[in-house]
């Protein structure tokens, strides 16, 4: 990623604002800084398992809502909607968590992440 100064100059904003943004992104694990080596975008696939369950659900909630809205507008039954989601998850094979590859009504309450 470009340096704090370069980003600030390109965006014509205060370098402190960019530094705070970079710090927040690093705290969240989105970027990593190598002292004397620069700032790099982190492997986001590695970030997902570290997210708390509440954060994962927060990120998915708007997508689920949009999915539900579309289904209601198209008059798709809840059963068909569940089947569609289950088929989509199964298409990812072993990369989908086991609980998600099973029934669309799988109990995820025991999950602690």
C-alpha cells in the first residue's frame, strides 16, 4: 500500500487521518505493517476464522435481508429459499464449514467464534 504521506497527498487530506485509518485497519487485521518494509494488505481468507461470531453475522445480515426481500417479492417459499441456500453452500464442497453443509436448519448455537 502507499505510504501514509503519499496517500494523504493523493487524497488531499491530513496525514494524521490516514495514519489513524491505517492503524484501525491494522488493528482489525486487514493490513499489516512491516517496520521499514511497508504496509501490505493481509490475507483476508486468514482473517475470517478470527472474527467473532457476532461480527460474522453482522456482515452477513444485510445480504440475508436482501436475499429475503427478493424471495418475498418473487413469492419464493421459505422451503425453496432454504434449499437454494443449501445448494449454494454445498457447491463450495469441503471449503464450507461442516455445520453449513448439512441441513439449512443446522444448529450453530454451540459455535464460539
